[in-house]
C-alpha cells in the first residue's frame, strides 16, 4: 500500500546528487546572509526587490531597494559585471525574488535567492531596519 509520499518513487541517487548539489549555486539562506553581512565589505549586493513602501516598513540592514520590475541594464551599469546579487522579497508566498533572479540571469548577472525572504529573516530572530535608503 502506498502513501502520497511513496506513490511517486524517490529519484535515483545520481539524480538526487545533481539536484541537491546544484541548489547552493542558486539559493542561500537568511542565516548565511546575516553572517556574511557581518564582514566589513560584503562580497555581494543584497537586493530587496519589494516595492518602496514595503522596504520602508522594514528591510534587512544593508539591502538596496530595487523592485524586480526596475532591474534593467541601465540600473545595473553601476555594478561590475561579476557582482553577485542576492535577492529577497516578502517570503515563500511571494514570487518577487524569483522574478528578480530571472531578470538578473537574463542580463547575464550572477544571482542567488535568499530563501524565506523577510518572513524567514524574522523567523531566524534577526531585526529589520525601517526607512528608505
């Protein structure tokens, strides 16, 4: 008798290795971002891709507000081509980070998504700062 878990068989180990091994190339988490932001000069740019009002109500300190629909070659021109962007939005219920990552990838920019977004950040117990930047 199968359950919803076993109804679809698990992937073979080679497929699992390929899938799970690639995830850190595309994703990071709130804990690692917080840790990295403790360095004097982070080696990435953290983009909050929500709208300006949401950003002003609370964002990760050090983040730059750049709504996903405003990610253009002209805006990105101020950053060297090799700049790694880490994007986040409101949380798992929001696809803004996915849209931003897709735009950045289409513009041939390195990108990762911060899993969990603002919701994940708060779940980890990290503080937000208020105001526009």
